[in-house]
C-alpha cells in the first residue's frame, strides 16, 4: 500500500520543490576499506537503486580497470533501468593536452551513457602544486572538456573537486571554474567537499554564492569526516542545491560519503521536497539492507530510519505511551520508510510493554501472568540474560508462562567428549594440537520413545547440534531448513576468570525468517545448549508459518 504524505505541510517556499538523488555507491562507495564488488554485485546494486528510484546511478570509471570495463559492457544488455539514468565518471583533459586525443574523455564517450560526470580542480593550491600548471590552464581544462563532451551529445555534470577548501582560500578562482563549466554547457556543477571537513554554515554560504553566480543546476557531493555529511547536504538544499550525491548507507573512503538513506527520508518527510518517485520511499529499508548484504556489511542497527532499532522502544514509559498513541514516541510513521515498530522487553519493561509484545505474538497473558513474567525477566536479566537481543527465547519464555509446553522433545541427558591430540611444537611454549575431535551424545524422549544419538563436530556446540539433529531429523524434517548462522560468546563477570558466567547468543535462519536465542551459565557448554535448544524449538514452532 502506498504511503501518502502531504509535503506542503512541512515545505518552506524558499526551498526547492524537487531534488535529484545521484548515487555513487558503485564508485565512491566501493572505495571503503573492506568493500570489493564483483561485476555481478554492481549489477544487483544498480537494480536495487533503480527499484528505490534514484535519479542517477554512477557506474564507475570506464577504462580505469577491467572490472569497470566489463560492468559498462554488461550493463548495456543486462541492466533494464525503469527510473534511474546510468552515468559514466571520469576527469577533465590533462594539463596542456588536447580533448580529442585524451584517453579518459574517449573512454567516457565510448561508455555509451547518456550522462557523464567529470571531475576537475577548483582549489588553486591543487592546480599550482598538484597539476603544476597555471590557473588559466586549470580553467581551460574544465571548459574544454565540458565543451567537447557536450559536442559528442552527452549531458555533462561537473564535479568541482575540493570546492569548499578552494572557496575559502580563493573564492574568485573557484567561482571562475564553475562558471566556465556552466558556460561550456554543463547541465549541473556539483560542489565537492572532497576532504569532508566543512560544517553546515560554510556549506550553506558557499552553495548560496554559487547558485547566485551560475545559470545551471547546482549539486553537492559530500564526505562525512566531521560527522556532518547529512547536515551539510540539507544545508546545501536550503541554499538552493537541487542535486545531492552520496552513497547508500554512507559507504565511502575514510569515514564515508554522506549517507543518502537519511538524506532521502529527511528531504521527503521533514522538508517536503520530492526526491523519489511517488510511493518509492517505502522501499528505503529493504534497499538499504539489500545493498548491505551485497557489499557483505551489516546495517548499523542504529542507522536512522532503516536500522533495526530505529523504531525500537525499551523504556516502560515509552511503551506505555505507545500503547495509547502510536506516534507518541515516533517522529515519523515507520511504515513510510518500510520499517516497523519494535517493542524491546528487558528488566526495564513495564506491564504495557509485555502486553504489547504478547499481543503482537498472539499470546494471551492475564494480569497475574504479566506480573509473573516481569518478575522472571528481572531475575533472569540480573543473572546475565539479555532478552532484547534474543526475541526468540523471549517468545518461548512468554509462551511457557501462558501454559504452553514445547511438544517436540524432552532431554534426558547429554555429554560432550573432546580428544586433543599431540602438538606440533610450532609454538614452543604451548604445543598446537594436530587434531581436535569432539563428539556429543544426546538422549531425548519424543512422546514415549527414547532416542539416543551421537554427533561429531569441530567443537562442542557443533557436535551437540549434530547429535540432537541425528536424534530428531527423521521425526521433524523441518530441522533440515534450520541453519545456525552465528555464535557469540560474552564473558559477563571478568573478575572470576575462567569461572565467569558466560552469555551465548545463537543466530539462526530457516531461509525465510531469522531469529536469535540465548543461554547463560558458568558452563559455556550448558549456555550453548540452552541457546541451541531454544533455536531448534523456535524453528520447529514456526515451521508451518
């Protein structure tokens, strides 16, 4: 269902009514340490960006490397963009060079995109010291390159590199460069905070000066080195910028580019400025998470609008108010960005929190039972449990309090045996094991039938998992779809050394849903067993959902 939002209610007439979103995740975003995109990754990300509805997708730098060359070639036949326009990126001609023999410009033309974006120097310091040429030649490099590309039938955006640093030192020269680009036919001049060191007042003043100086669209390209990337983007828009460049989830070199995710939500919901086609903002959360999966990163749980905790409520005072008015502690409707409200249950929970959680799960709890659950939660969290991180274990606890007894199996006993064999002397002070074999034996009852099974694994948890599955697989085929995806251990009372209480969190999935379970004990194997059993029981409970 499309979420309808009245932009006029929050829009200031002095602001633009529409802003183009230019995504550079595939180029600038991939410069973040730890990101290495395949061509297939880039194609899938581009599809997600088009689904979101950004105006422009920067594909990369044709001719820079074989991967970008392959991407641009495959994009011609494999990318069917319905909303977004594909962009090739490059630079101006070389100092004292000729446009018609410049390889970068030739590659841009050959890329076959309707729009190209070229970067050029706007800081006099870089022109004289990095390029080792005159300021006049620096201006000519920009003007000649734009003019040439326009003559080749291209729509041209000009990225004014280091604009804000240059504007502070020599505003006359910086304005001269962007003016030359505009006069040569650039459709937009994009002011780049390449070092990411600017603050909102500086950005707003500089953008306003350029808007008054050139007769073309003014854009903004920001980095987040001061943590002001999003704020700087909004300041630029207030000053008249109508194109914002950035990346999904803020990926980019050093601390990243400005994050388009909150920028798009803020423009639409807080400033009433359209930046996506109608009805596309609801895709924001799923696209942010999908792109994160493709780059093999996790979305920050606290990321504005799309994080898992963006609309999560823990304090009893908050949840009590939410139960009466859904907008009492939420600044926007979570569904507007494709997210949802979450109620976190912890030792801080009040009655309204438990009641809302139970209602969401379809569990009936009377007044006395609610009180009992609260008391149990406080006791268990004092012992080291952390149920807001383990929703699945919490659900099982609440069902148990309501009288439910898990019907799948009951434990008689389990044992674990680890065989550590001779070392290699690779570490002279502590022999490294040649081989470690771990086996587990599990005895469980299903109805009136006793099942004994043995499992082997690369550690006690893996062996216990194998043994329990060997005992139950024939009875519950759904277990084959349940996979343990992560295993986290935390020592809670470090002062007790190896005798400390440990907390184990297990992440699991059945391919369609994900869940987390918890166990706490002074014995790490016992804690692991608790989390393992909860994981499999929860998976079996919801196997038919």
